[in-house]
């Protein structure tokens, strides 16, 4: 089955999909993106992703080239063309092409890209046994709630985690946990689910929202609050969330065991409920 590339209103082969060297995404990281996944041939929470995509674009003053209806139709067509049952759908939009200069001229036509790639399951052994992570300084810009393509701090944090032999880097700003380089952060303490509140320092994750809904349905107390880095080592359980990885248990942070050093019972319960939810959503 083919990977699918849709660029500026055309379906193209990879070798034919090209952008200008003056594209502001290439020159400045001036753009936004979104990642959507599918389950068994059905796109998961597409509307939520499109709302976030449009919000990110508005935050950077990039006009949408398509209506919500048109964009949804193009994504669905791209996915159908791929023939994949489980896929990750990537959307990227830059401000467009212009002579290099920091201020952007009016009237630019955005560069718009959709790619559809086969999605391979997250390793089952990591879900079963949990992963490790490290803490690192959060050096990102002040609008992390915008899903910008300018991801260099995330790249460096993820590389730091890889060099340390762990799965993820948890970013910390002024002693307060924000999120992972590629994930949202949750911890469980005394049977309550804690996660950083939505603000400019974290991305409003679609999977994060689903987890909070499931927790409410299960009558698990929820605390959306600032979490000090000193608190995480005393957590009973920790897990991460993301579109393509769902829920990932964390059993060690900075070399210190979390709880019993294995995925905890509430984390496992939420993982099970999430799997059930994806079958009916």
C-alpha cells in the first residue's frame, strides 16, 4: 500500500512533492502542524484535531486555505487512497513563500501538506513493563499551546533522552513540570490523577482530554495543578500520553523508581479503558 502525499491541492508521489527554498517553514519554522491517527479504518477524533489546528494557525496569523468541511474531506480522501487500516495522518501548513525577511508580507498563499503513513503499534513490552525518562530544562518559547513546526527544543530534549538510554525527557520550567518532549504528563498520588493545567506552557492534547474524560467516568479524582519537579519522585504512578502512543507507563525518572517500579493499577485501568474507548468512539 502506498504512503500518500498531498501538497498544495495535488496528490503526488514523494519524489514529485517539492516546496520552494523560500518557503517560510524552511526559512523560519513559520508554520503549524497536526498529527491524527486511525483505528481499524476510522479516523480518531478528527474534529478535535482540526479545532486545534485552526487555533494554532490563528495564533500565528496564518489564514486557513480551506474551510473545515473541505479540509476534512481532503484528509478523508488521502486516508482512503492510502488503503491503510491503521495510519498516522500528518498535516502541516506554513505561511507560504516569500523573499526572506522576518516580517511577513500580506497576501501570502499558505503551503499545505498532508501525508498518510502506516502506523505501527507501540511496542507491547514497553506498555507492559513501562519506560524511563529524565528531567530537562524547558527552553521552549512562550506559546507551547500552539502546535508550531519550530520544534528544535523538543528535538534536543528527545535527543538528550535517547543519549541517556530512556524513552522521554520531561521538561521543567522554574521548578514546575510542563510536559514531555513528545507527550503530555500525568501522575497519580493517593488515588488522584494529577496533570499540569492548560496554559501557554503545554499543548492541549487530544489524548489528554480523552484520558480526563475516562477518569471522570471512573470517578477518579482529578487535580489539574502545577506539579513541582520535587513531587514527581514521590508519585505512586506516572504515565505519558500522546496521539500515536496512547498511554505509556513511566517506572523510572532520573534513575529513581516510581512507586513499585512497575506500571501501577490505576494506569493499567486507564490503559484498558482507553482501548475500549477506541473501539466505540
